[in-house]
C-alpha cells in the first residue's frame, strides 16, 4: 500500500481492481479507504498532595511557647 507516514491515506482510486471488475457508479473514487493516524496517549491525572491532605483528618499541632 505504501502508507508509511502519519496522515497518509489510501483512496478508492488507489485500489487496483482485478480484471473484469469495476466500481459501482455511485462510488466516489476520492473516498478514503484507510488513513494512518498518530497514536494518542491517555493522560491519567493523580490527586494533588494538597487534595489528599484535605481528605485526611487534621492532626492537632502544638505551637511553640514564646518567651
């Protein structure tokens, strides 16, 4: 097929038909049959540390005495 680059496409007109076979009249020769697309990664967001701390019960803290 020769498709080697992203966004490369194979159209109906590019398909070599066997002898004695023809396309139906309603088939558009410019119709895309196959197209190469780039793989998109799925991004999973983790909870921010501040959000995790907010969910945990607050511990009592002692303030240092001044003096």
